[in-house]
C-alpha cells in the first residue's frame, strides 16, 4: 500500500494506535506501509472505514477514472521529507480528466504523458509574497516534474532550504527565480546549479484552490 502511511498520518494515528483499532500487530501495519504484504479483505474494509481509504488504494490497484484523494503537504524539505497538512478541513480530489486538462505541456514536447494520482500533490502555502498569483492559505496543486515551465510558479528548494513557491524565468544563460513579487526579489542560477541541487525543482503549480471544504 504505497500511500498507506500518508492516510494513517492524515488520521493523526500512530502505527500502534491504528494497530489497536484494527486488532492487529504493529508489525502488520509496518508491512502494509512497506507494501511487503496486504491485509485480508475484512481487515481492509475496517482500514477503509478508519482511514477513509478506498479498497483500490489499499490493494495498490487505483481506479483508471478516479476521483483520487491527493495528499496535501504543509511542508516539504529540500531533501524531499514531507509533512502532511494538519488541518483536517483540507481535502483534495482529482479525476483523471481533470489531471489531463490541467497538465502543462509545451509545443515540441511530444504527446502528453499518461498520468496518475502519484504525479500530483497539494501544497498548503502560507506565503504572502507571491500575491496576486498565489494567495496565503491556498492549496496549490503541484504536478511532480523537474522541467522548467518558463514564467510559471514552481515549488522549489533554494540552497537546500525548505520548499517555497517561486516564479521561474529561463534565458539562454541564466535561470531567474523570483521569490517576492511585491518587492521584486529574485536569485540567479545556472544550469549546473540544477545538477548540484543548489536549485531543486519539485514541480509546477497547475492550479490554486482557495476553498477545499
């Protein structure tokens, strides 16, 4: 169950707490989170009720239509460590049709790739320095991709710091990362900075949502 850990964390349950609720051992929870085994059907039904997780997701057999529940992070470190959003009111669902319609794709890149729920996540931003493009306390749908989409808002890590939303403009020589629209603050990077991860791109914003009740 590749997403099992995230569902458990969203429910604010430890492995031991969930194990007690399901009348199984903590070792079972660990094996499920590492996808080394799967629960029996009756246990899977209890998991579904406890974590609001579909049986398809439990058995790593996602629907080809959706909608899928997409994880929302309130923090993402430069090393990719994720912190699940703690505000239970936020919930993000997307269908395959919506994903394909929002997918950024430029001329010359060939046909659009097939995508699934693992290609997207939500990022809860508290930033006020990207207005009016990004509003504080908005949930931004991120398409996981290291490609630079010129003049678009990306989720980036600068010099290994925690991720922030920034607008990227690329020229033949430089990559300009605008971190404060109001003040016009920006940093300049080179292509080599992408290789040594001084500038690390985690994805591009494809949609900003302000109401997720």
